[in-house]
C-alpha cells in the first residue's frame, strides 16, 4: 500500500492539528499552574486588599507564563542543536560503514582473484 500526495498532505495537516492542540493544552495547563502558584504565593500576604491580591496574582501568573515561554524556547533551541549533532554523527557513521564495506568487498575480490589465478 503506497501513500499518495493527498494522504501525505492529510497526514501533515493532521500532525499540525495535533501539534496545535497539544500546544493549547500545554499553555492551558501552564496557565493553571501559574494561577495556583500565584494563589499560593499571595496566600500568606494577609495585609493585601482583594484588589491588590488580584493584581499580585495577575502579575505573578504573567511572569510565570513568560518564564515558561523562555524555558520552552531554550528547550526548542537545544533540541534543534542536538538534532543537528546527531544527524552529523549519523552521517559520519554511515560514511565510515560504507568505507568499511567497500574495503571489505575490495579485499574479498582481491582474495578471489588471487585464488582463481
């Protein structure tokens, strides 16, 4: 069974759609974590008014999201660098393996020629 261009396009769209959903879920979970952390942070600050507490929690949540975004960007950049390193290592390994295989074939052919001569 072969994949057509239509199948590949639909798979690409499906992958993008699933990645978008995953991103939205991750963002929603991070926002909830930020709200929880903000509430935990402001809970012992009894002298704050409700309006002040709300402002502190909003700022805390915004900072939490900003830090998470920076962390995700660093992770993405590191993953890209690692992918490049692994691809380079794989290409080098493939070249060495091909060279070893060609050398083995050349030696085997040389032995065969000597034995038949």
